[in-house]
C-alpha cells in the first residue's frame, strides 16, 4: 500500500498546535511538528524527497528571513508546497522560483474546508514536479521498455506506477500499434503476480465459435473435434495475468460468460462439471470506443465497468513525435541484438519523420526501422533515403544526389520501384505496366497490414476487398502475416 505523504508544521506558536493537531487528525493524514530551531538543526531522513507534500509555515522567533527559510525547505523537501499560517509580508518580495512554491495562506483559526482546499492546491503543485523529475530520468529501471520523455508518456508511466501495487483490473485504450501490450507486460512484471504467468489472447484474431474454448478450455468429447481435454487461457494464467487484447471484438455471447467469471472468480471447462477457481488479474485492451459500442448495444455496460477499474490511455505517435529519436534508438538497438547493422539519421530525416501522421503508430515506426537497417546497413539515412511516403520535408542538399539519380535513371530495376510510389505522367521510354501495378498493389497491401497489426480481415476492409482475395494476393507476393 502506498504511504501517504506527510504534512510538516514548522511553528514557534505553541498555542495553536492543538487546533492544527485536531484538524489533521480528523483528516487522517500523518504529520510532524517542529519548532524553527529544531527544524533548522534537523536531518530527519523520513522527511526527505517526496515524503512531504505540504508545509504549514508559522511565525518564527528567530531573526531569519522568509527567503532563507524557503531555501532550506527547498533543499530538504523539494516537492512540497508551502502554506503560511497567517500573513507573511515578505511573500510578495520573494524571487519567482520561491514564490511559486507558496501556494496559499491559512488564517488561524481555519475551517476544515479551508484546510482541504490548501491540501488540494498542494497536490496540484507537486504533480508537475514529479513529472519533471521522471522526465530527467527517462532510463529509470521502472517501465524502462516504455520509451519516451514526452508529457503524455510521463503521464502513462505515472498512472502505471499508481496501479502496479494494486491487484485490480486495468483497461488500456489507444489506437492500434501504440504499445498496449507493452504496457500490459510492464504492469505484470512489476505487480505482485510477477512470478506467475503472463498469458495474452487476441479476442479479434480467434473465430467466435472457438473463443470460448480458448478462454475456458474443454473436456474430451465436449464438441466435434474435441478428441482430448484441453486447458484454456484462464487455467494457464492461474496466479498470474490474463491479457485480453482487442476485447472490443468479443461477441456479446462471450461477454456474458466473461462477466460471470469476473464477478464470481469461477468457471467451468466446456463439457465439464468441475468448477475451477480463477485466481488471475485481468488486463484488457482495445482500440475501439467501448462507450460508443455500449450506446450501440454491441458491448455490455456492466462488463465495461468490471474491466475499466483503472483506465490507461496510450497516446498515438503523432501526438508525441518528440519521442521518435528515442524510439528509433531503442528499436535499432533491439535489431542490433538480432544481428542487424546499425543506422544513423540526419536531423533533416528525423524532422521528416516527425511530420509523418503515423497511422500505424510505433509498429509502423518499427517496420520502417527494420527496412532501413536492411537497405542501409551501417549507413546514414537522410530525407532522400526515406521511403517516399515518409518524405515530408525538402531534401536540404539535393546536389549530393545528382550523380546517384543519373545512375538510377539508367537502371532497368528502378522503373518498378520508383513508379510504385509516384508517377505523374507516362515516361517517354514507356514502362512495364504489369510490374508498375503490382508494385503499387504490394505497397498498399503492406501499408494496410501495418495499420491493422497484420490482421488480414481488417486490412481487407481497409482495401475494400474480400478477405480471401487479400489472402491470395499475399500468397502471390510471398507476404506473411506478422
């Protein structure tokens, strides 16, 4: 359980201590009293760092300035807000960095509501301080695989740190490719169930008639083809975490059965009579708007509230483009461990990537990093080396590519590759129409699969063709589902 930050009262006026003590005791908040001499001479480790959220600063009998007192507090309790007890005339003359930390004034005697209001101000003051400290330490051990120093990613890590010690259900929302499973694995790895299994299942990738068996298992002879008993994901996840990816794709009939398990923590295999305990934590994820689905009647409201005990929303990559250089370093580092060569990026190339809309989010960036590592091993990538759809800024030094372009124009291989991305008019020398159309088709199929994480059915919907047609085209081009 997370320890509550303490309140610190520094005051030489003993007559109002009982009033303050009674108010804070009623709130149930831990607190410490100090006289000014005792405080200035103290070195109490229990009050260091973020262990103090608010300092109530009374009047001092010492000939010491308010600025000196606040500098001392800033050193010992850097994230604590300060509220003065009665008026300190020196507040208006303080430097800006100290004045911002004085969030209010309490006139004694004060009401319960006035104290509550000051506690709320202190909470809001300390929140950005903690976020800034996390930004200065992006490679901290906690959630180190969640790369990014943007404000949105700091908020994600902050939310995760608040729920790691709680054995409650979590719902992770966000567009496809934003890293929802990475968050789920981190939540498991830092939870009380970290020594248990982490069992993922993609509810959208399994046919509806097979999903029940995948989740709950079945006994031999329960249905045609059940030649032996089989454990389901709930059994496999005992003592650990069950990750329900794309829970928004779960059919209504299965939603009812999942709700029963979450409520009663018990289930049976298909065709079985033995009741099994569900000692698991459920983390669900979806790219869909479940609240809209509830209004449409395609998702159960009671299941939504069972899953959404603690929500975490993953930001799309286009809203945190400042993280792209860090993400590329991480992705290329992983590729290097797999035997790929390293790649460096010109600043202009990074600026171009920051201007890309990233419909496939981090997964699209990962695919690009792998492609560039293959094309330019141990090389440097500028704007012109990026695939055409990632070129959003002008090449800053086109002269260096002049000779290269002449060579490419004379190459018989270039026609199909270049024309796959851009062709305003028919070249004078003509072109291989079949190769041109196939290159375009392959490129569009690759993009649609990247956007939908390799889910063929959704990629087919995006391309407005039948799933079987897309499967045939993928087989034709030797493309595999990832």
